[in-house]
């Protein structure tokens, strides 16, 4: 058993879950601030050298979990929760990659937030590597994208 | 305060910390198994469609934390803990991207483990996106790589 406590809180434009862009083609370019608590600020030294960060945070509004999720990106089709980003997980941990725009003391201005305002931050790590696009398979999400394009096409696909 | 419990455990070739490749140019191609507990196995449905996964895990051997870390990759130079992957973090959370090689029931065979054998797994998520290499800045780590190349060059750099 691990006990985790917030190292800070997210300031985000999203006050309720439905305001957060979701589903296929959702743009995650909202700007926000990671406000780190004064007692942890020393841990931010040299972070401004990194263009992107991992933010690990807590789904503080989620209660309980389901092993099967029905993500909006796939029109309600069921998938195992570990193959989705559903908030109702056995451990309510969220993970977001953000772009670091700047630092003001213990506040990090970032782009790409998809958390609610007030979300507790558990950890920050430098983002270091990328998987080349040609080596990446994206499972049911890629299939959902194909279905979505086919459904919205007015006639035969011309691609 | 969040309480987290393991959803499974890592089987890895590494029994002690010093066996894990670290520092500049360390190769993370070790294979291992993510053994998910039977009561969470249903949450793995459809995961085999993804080539890469995020594994969020607990540093179960770490005790306490430091706000300043001295990563081996940078010859003992100090950096804020949130600008490093040091295990001695305010919340002992580890994050590893692995390649999914195959699935046998509730066991996922993966490549790229850098955890100790027996490490508790807290969450698994699909890896979906990459930051293009040309948009990525890697802070002190990039500087350490330059220093390392310069130090090991026998004469003028010939690229």
C-alpha cells in the first residue's frame, strides 16, 4: 500500500469534466499552471531546460472503479480499463504530457492541460523520449478513427 | 491523500538496483513480464492492440526523499528531483514506457523494463502520442551528453 500526497495543484480553465475536450480529434492545447507547494519548490531546479514534462496526478473526483470502460472516442464500445484513459481506475492516477512554456518561481506555465482546475499533482518528470510514429500501434483507437472517417465521408473514400 | 494498492507485479531480470542500466547511453531493452493480479485481469481486454504501454509503478525500496538529486548521467551534478528520474521522490512513483511483445492471460510480456523484480504495478495505460524529436528539449541531460562526447573524444571532434 502506498500513500500519496499532493506536491501541488493544477490551475486549469476546466471547472467541470464536460468542458475537457474528449474523443477523436480532441485538441489538448489549453494552457494552465502547475502550482507547486513552497515546501517542494526546490525540486524544480533546472526543470526549465526541458520542453515537455510528464505530470502524474490524482483523479480526485473519481469514486470507485470499473474494469471495463466505454470511452467516448469509440462510441461506447467496451474496452478493458487499462486499454483506456478512463478516470475510474483501480488506482486513480492520471498522466498528461504538457509543454513547459515558462516558470515563475514555484509555478510552471504549461500547455496541454486536460485536468480539472484544482487537480492534485503527485509527481513531475522530464519527458525524454519518443516512440517513432512508424513503430506505434494504437489499437482500438486507430480503428475508431477509421470508422469515424468512413462514417463522415459523403461518398467513396478518395484518400 | 491517496492510497494506492498494487494491481500486479513486475517480473524482471534485475534483482538489485546496480544491475539496472543507468546513465548516458544506457540501453533499456531488457525483457520482463507484467503479472496482473487475477481480480484485475478483466481490465486488460483489448490491450494487445497497442504496441507500447505506460507502466506506472511504485519505488517500493525507496525510503524518504530528497528535493535535490545527483543523477549518474550527469556525473553527480545536482538537479531538482522533478528534473530527474531519481527514486527518492516526494511520492515514490516510477514511470516506464515499454513495448508490448505479447499477452498470456493476465501476463504481459514486455520489452524495456528498468524496474526491479517484484516491483508493484499501480497502473497501465496505452501509449498514444509522441512529441516530434525536433520539438523536444532535454535540458541538463542533453548538456551532459555533449560533455560526455567531448571528454571521450581523443582529439578534435570530427562528428
